[in-house]
């Protein structure tokens, strides 16, 4: 068993490095809150273990997007937990055309997959589609896993941001095709 390191006051990169150094894995989720933008706002693994988990465990880490800076009509302060209206939307994520085999793509809420799609034979598939319920400027991390792989590691494949008004998705950064192609 290993202790989950203290992650508050760390940037996303620092938190990922601290977890890796402790022998743990990381699932990133982004949210709006009063924590400084780009810093850890919360994290958790198995709540029943007093912060000690098995080596290799995935720890859910929320990274702050800072205070919401979009249109005021997008904020609904009468709700205690969800402040922003959401829309159902299809997130289409391109995949390399040289992949073969079975893959699962997930967006996680904590340590549980919230949105999932599995493709039994990805050969020739241009895009995978995830049906997502998203609010304005919300960011989602798409993780990929080759099914029946010798390694059970999730690959952080892509990060997307949703524009509520235009109902469009924007890729943040680049697709992690190199790591996806290395999955055996």
C-alpha cells in the first residue's frame, strides 16, 4: 500500500508527477471553482482506505478552470451543486486509421467512467463518438484503453472544451496518438 501524496497547491503537471513518483496513476477532470486556475481543487482515490491505496491505483484529480468567466445567463445560482445549464452533445474524436483491435474510450467522473464507447474492431474507424452532457466552457479528458491488452493502463488521449452557444467542441492541445499507437 502507498499513501496518496498531498496534492493541494500543486499544478496539474506537479500533481501528475507526484502521483507517478508514488507509483499511482491519475485521472484528470476540470471544473470551475474558486481555486486558482490550473491548480488542484480536489482529489480522491478509495474513500475507505484513509488515503492508502494499492500501487497503480487511479486517483481522481480535479483541476480548477478558475472562476467561470462566460455569459452571466449561463450561471444558475439557485442550484447548490450544478451551477450551469447543460446540453446533450456528441463529441466526435478522431482516431488514427492504422489502429486495429478492440478499444474503449471513456470520460471519467471521479474514478468511474461517465461516458463510454467501445469499438470491437476499430480498423477503418475515423472517429469515435461519446454522447456527453456538457455546460459552457466545460473541459473533458478522453481516455483510451486497448481491450485485452497486456497492460491495463489508460491512455490520456485528448482534452476537449465545449462551447454551449455554438454547440461545438474544441480540441485543447493535441491528440496523444503516439501513446495510443504504442498500446499493445
